């Protein structure tokens, strides 16, 4: 029986979607299977940062930081609608780390990789600088540096979308059951969304199941190539704690850092924790202890204390970190490890990784697979825009101005959101519409029937949760009745 695909990828998170995109673009027939929705696990529950990882310098992870800093520039270039620069403010607390050490670290951060589009670090006097306004008067000095924000779940969807446009088969709500290996490839059993079973053949298998990498490995009946530590990172969303587009990175008493990030225009996102997670990653949630920890970190350095009673939403993601034997969860490497088993048909297992370096991980993974299959081809993803990311030489503001001219009926808030979400695909979504009425029912927060139809037909959305909490975060802006109306419509 001929193989249906060269490559089958298990897992529809950022690593799986990135590998599928890279592989199909190099001529490998590719299928991706995901038992739930795209980005329904860790990849939609991150801190939503594309960053070098300033604190990783303390653990001497220079290669990881250099690679991540270089990837910031790549992602800004290929997805400028969903990745954008952000200024981070680091208040100085003398009892934590000396100023000379922070200054040295920021100098290294600025120079480990070539900066093209982001300003460098600077020292700040909070008695004079507006960034000091929300902070405790006891904190007089600090620093500012640059990193980037990303719409994490949209990054996954856009990678899958580009993979599909290049010929990959993207199959959500399709569970991997098991696989049998022989010299020519793999026979894989799947459970479809309708509950039936299906069998297909592939030459090579990629295990990108994230927190479920070990259980997926067991289902291949191949020996485990490594182990993971499941580390839970919880986040809370509060009403906006300050005005402005800057984020804050707070040195906490346990020598960890906590981010406070402007979120969705009306809120502040606070995270993350580093707690060993027991049991199924699907059960992850922000515990009362974690919520109290995050509130205390903010209250310690901001003028206005915050309490768990103010939390409007919380979420948790489980990071499947490669087990390097480190006891401290915060010190476990965030680097990725790729294990290629070529005892018979190739099996590549992915351990760890960061959303920032997903593209490099995918590149390295496909290079390993290409060599194993005798099908090597040049890398290409660094120079190819993701769907919606090609503004024809204009910047985001220039492109939004063009959309304002073409669709003058769009309210400014809705126009800005659509451009940020869909970029240069906004005209494909809106078509020839000349009024809001032509976009169909408005379900609240600017979500129209036209957009729901687009998400269903173009982005694999099947449920209200897919639409409101992954393809967008509009659930935060809607009443319970409005969310129920979206569920009924879908």
C-alpha cells in the first residue's frame, strides 16, 4: 500500500503547525492531526511574548537568548499584524539585583543579536519619567528595554493556514490513537470528529503533542527518547492598572519575574507562575494560591494594591520542558530538544520549546527529517510572510489608513482590531461591503456574522470557544448573554 503522506504531525500547537508549514513548503506531503482545536493547549495560554528571555541570561543560556532575539526580527517581518514592539519597564529594587548587573545584562541583551527595528535599553528616573506613574514612590529608578507582543493562538492558526494553502492536510478534532511501524513507514490509526476510525500511512512521524508528548510516544510503541517536566504557568487578567502601552517586568522576592502587560485595551495581563503540574495538562487552571502570588507581586511595587477579587479572567498553560535534572522549576531550560529515532521508519519527538523560537525549531526539525528521508530542500520560512502579513511595503499604520479609506463605515475600534487580527486579508473578509448592515448580525464587541463565517470557513473554528477565546479574545468584552448567542449561532 502506498503511503498517503511523507509526514504526519501529531499536535496542533505552535510547534506542530510550524513544522507542517515548513515541511510542506519543502515538498513533503504533510498531514497534521489535532484531537481538539488548533492552539487549544499551551499555545493559546502563554504570556503572549516574543522575547529573548532576559532572565535566561542568569542561567547562561546565551545561545537560546541569541536565537530568540534574532527570531524577534523575523517574526516582526513575517507577521507584523499579530507581532508588534512593546517597551518593557524594569523597576529597580536594590535588595534584588544590583544596578550594574542589570545594566550589564541589558547591554548584553541589546547586542547578542542584531537589532533592526527595536530601540535599545535606557536608564529611567521614575521621579521624572511618566513610566513611573503607576509605581510605588519607594521605587525611584529603573530601566526600559524592548521586546515584542504576539497574539499566540493566531500565530498557530496562521501557520496552519499557510500550510494548508501550500497543500498540507490540517485535520482538527482528529485524535491520534496509535501507530504501527515497519521498514517502509507507519500505519496510523485516527479517531475522526464523528467518532469513527480511519487508517492512513506515512513515511515519517512527528510527535509534537506538547504536554502529551510522552503519552503520544507510548502510542507509537517506540521507546521514550527523553522525559519532560510539566510546569504550569498561570495568568490573571485585571481591569487596566495604568494608562499607556508599556509593560512592566517586576523582580519578585523569590527572584522570579512577573510581567504586567496592557491587554485588550481595557485590561492588564499579569503572569506567570512556575509551578510543577501533576496530572493531565487539560486540567490546568489558576489556583487561589497562584492568583494571590501574582496579586502580591503587583501590590508590592505598584501604588495601588490589587486583590484576587478584582480578577476578571484567568488561564493556565502547561509547559512541557525537557527534563534536564534541575530542581528549581524556574531554572529548567526553556530550550527545545529534538530526538530523532531512525531504528526503522523515522520518528521525531519534540521536547520543550518557546513560542518565540518555534520557527527555528521547525526549521531544524524538517532539516533532520529531510536528511532521514533523503529529501533535503532549502529553508524558506524566514522570508515568507504569514497570511495577512504582507502590507505591500507599507507599515501597519499606513495599511490601516488604507482600510479606513476603503471601508469608511467601520468604527475605528473595530477597524483597528480587524487589521491587527487579519492584516492584509481584511479585504477578503469584508468583500464589497459598504455598511455594517451588510456584515450581518452584530453579536456584541464588534463580532459580526461575516467574521464568524470567515473563522468557520477559513480558520477551522467549530465552537464559540474557538471564536471567542482563541481566534479572538472577544469573550472578555461580551456579556454572558452575548456569548450564549454566539454559541447558538455556531
